C-alpha cells in the first residue's frame, strides 16, 4: 500500500474508532452509575442518538422505567426496547410524524404524581424530532421558517431561539407542562459551548432569548412571517424553571480528545486547535489553509494532525445536494490543490451531514485535479452547493451510517 492510501485509511480509522468510543449509550451508562436511582420513571428519549441512550437506560434501570417513548430519525431505530414505544420522524425539517410522536410523549407525562419522575434523554436532532407548534401555527408554516433559517447562514443558536418561540415544548415549556413532577435530563451536547437552552431548543431549561430577540433574528436573515405568527412570538417563553435538573454526558471537546488519543496511538503528532468552531465555512477554510501552510514550513519529525471541532456555518444559495461538511471538504480540495502530502477530512459525528446519507468528505492535494480529470466541474459544484454528487463521483464521500452519537463535527488536517 502506498503512503497516500495508508494515511487516508489511517485517518478514516482514527475517526471511526473515536466515534465508537463516544457511543451515546456507553456515555449514558457511565453517567447513570453516578446518579441516585430512587424513583420510578417515565422515559422520554429524543434525537439522533435516542435509541442508543434509551437502550442503555432500559438495561440499567429495568423495572424502574414504567413507561416511555423514543423519538428518533427515520432509519435510526435498531429495534424494540422492552416496553418503550419507538417512533421515527423527520430531520432536519420537522414533519407530521414529529408532531404525532411528540403528542404521544406529552400524553405519557401529563398528570404525574411526585413519586414518578421523567427521565429525559436528549441528543442532537431533537429540535426537529420533538415538536408541537404553538396554537395558530400550521406545520407548513413551521417547515418554511425552519428551511429559510437553515439555508440563511444563521447559527444554530439563532435558529433555536426562533424555534422556541413557535413551540409548545421548547424553551422550557415541556418542563413547565409537567410541573410539579420533576424531570432530569441527560444531555449529549451537539451545540458549541454546551448552551443548554440551545440543545434540542432547550425543552427543560429557562429561555434567555426574548420575543424581541427573535424578531431581530428573523429580520436579520430576511425571513418573512405573518402578523399572526408575530403575535405568537410575542408570547414569552418561561424565564424560570424549578422542576428540572440535568447532566451533560458528552460534548465535542470530548470527541476531539478521543481523536487526539487515537492519533497518538498511530504515532501522529496531534494538536487540538479548537473545539468551538462556529465561523462561516469560507472563513474557516482561510484559517485551515493558513495553518497548513505554516505547518508545511516547519521541520516535522512525525506527521502532524491538526484537530478542529464545532459546527461551521454555511449559507446555501444553490440548489444542489450536500451538507456543510461535504461543502467544506470540496472547498478545501480547492484550497490545498497541488499541495503534496496533505489531507483534509470533515465529518458530521452523527453520520448524517445535511439532508444526505453521507457524513462528510475526505480530500487531498490532488483531489481537485483528479475531479477535473474525471470530467467533473468542482468549481460549478461549489457554486451550486452540489458537493455530494461531486464527492460521490470522485470517490471522496464518507458514508458511516448512523454512528450512535451526535457531538457536532470533526475537522482534521493531516500534513505528512
């Protein structure tokens, strides 16, 4: 095996191994060992890692879980879990099944007494999967607002601030709904900085965003709303919640550290640059390119691996197919073109980058020219945001399937 193929295989192996170590079920098992189990529970699990978390909780708590529901993305369920009801729904855009599943969850937690607590398992994707629109909002209106925000370049925190003010279960309203029963959330964070009110749009925590903040966000990104929806937004979300507490079981920094350890075992000189990347993809590409150029000027004893984590933002203006990780990988193929002995990899940790079946992409200094040699126009693919089809044809697409975790993105640059 030549050097290039060996390093490509090694890089993919590092990522897959780190993701396996950060399985949501394993992380929850560790957290539950330190949690005092004194009550019976209704279990509600939401998100792309909901099945893994529910499975782990069911195996550890057994008959303590008297009822429950698991709401996850289509094709993310792995089968039956005891007496738990398992439903699949839409992501990244809420759909009718999201509403049906959420209504069933609400029915399970209504009118609880103080001896039964709610065990709430939250992972990324919960904002779309767990939803009940505020009275007066149609599903189609909610979907249109979500699509406009996702494609606008708005940050996930801005998007979720809007979502909370349009929902009956977000922004602390789910916890408020089941008061005085207590609810404990075990949270797998897919939000930079572990902002609790942004993770799954904060169903169990007080919302610091005001109605005025939301109106400003919508205006900032040119998202038009009706007077009726504006009046709904003006109904404030809860600013104080007294029946809820939480435990964060994993975050992107933990994943970056796992990558670091795997890289060291491969005899790479690993460096964790940042796990808080939230900048626009072109700006982030500038940063990575600069780091790579600097590293290429230094004398290396070992291959250097630069580790970044977070969630770069992409403003979609084309009609192609792709996700932020695929778009970033294609953009970096252009930036590192003709650089020898350089790889770049960008992967969504849940295995689902945007509305595609791919996790991301991996490119090197020859990828851009190789695409052209195959008759592909990578520049056109960038403009049209059609990174999926471009990387698929060039063999640079990464498909992992559902990984069982969701901890933002992993972004790696290897200089060897």
